[in-house]
């Protein structure tokens, strides 16, 4: 249950970051400190989408 919830949260976060860093997105969005924090946390906690799926990093 928690793994599925974590994977969904990861997917949502990556979708948000994808829209923020899209070429047609306003540049000021990338300058918001919370966006940089989100990006750093997502890189630490989730594997980027591979085959369209985001995976929560495990201790293993």
C-alpha cells in the first residue's frame, strides 16, 4: 500500500517538475526556492521515470 502511494507521489512530483522545466514555462518558476528543494528531494527519493514508471528508492 505505502509503496504504491509513494510511487504515485513520485510520479506527481516528476510531472510537476517536467512542466516547470518545460521550454515554454516561465523562467521565474525555476527560481522559486521550493522548486529547487522539490527537485533535490525527488532526485534523492525516487528513480526517474523509466518505461513511464517512477519508483520509490528503497534501502536495498
